């Protein structure tokens, strides 16, 4: 049971925590995430710090703009564009990511407060690489928190074939 928690108890004192939505995340280092909210024997972990920030960013990136009736400004145009089948090259992904990162930045900073821990506040995300293979894109994304901490995630993404 202890292995389901990232970090140690002291890491969570005087903080709010989230349930870990992307299984496979580890407290340090680069990791390839699994796009699954629940995996047998691995789900229900809690997260905080930069790992929580990474999760917030990915959820914002993958949420379609306007899809939440009670928060119409949340989300980005990233997934609708990916689903439209217009991604043909890694350059297309870099251009799309640049636009989506700006949308995510505005949304994430808008929900943060000055009293939130600096390692959970968003500074920026950078797309380091984007590789296309068939109907899959593999994105390597580096996030930077206001505390100056970075985390790089390797994020697989199914893309629609170009039309």
C-alpha cells in the first residue's frame, strides 16, 4: 500500500493534495505516462508539488475549450485540432502546442493564488520533441514551476490520420 504514495508524509504537510490521475508518474525523473485514470493495483495515489502541476497542465491541455458548461473558458484547442486530422508533421505539433500552451497558461495562472506553493504554480511548458509514427505522436514536454523546478514527461497521444 505504501508504494502507491509518491514521496513521504512530510511532503504533504500543510498542502492540499490531488488524486493521481495519470498512472505511472513518479516523484523524480522523466517518465512515460499511461493515459488511464485507473489501472489495476496502481490507482488511488495522491500527488502534490510539481507532479501535481504536471497533472493540472496535462488535464488543461487535453480539455476541449468550451466543453465545461460551468467554466466555458477552460481548456484549449489542442485536442479538437488533433482530432481534426490536420497534424501531418512534428512542426504542426510544435505550432499547435505553442498556441495551446498560451491558453493553458492563462487558465492555470487564473486559478492560482499567491499562497499556493511555488512548486505547484505554473510558469511555462516547453515542447522539447514531437515524434510521429503512424497514428501515434510522442510528445516530450518539460514543465517549469514558479519555484524553478522542472519535470519532463513523455506523453503518448493518438492522432487522427491526415485528411
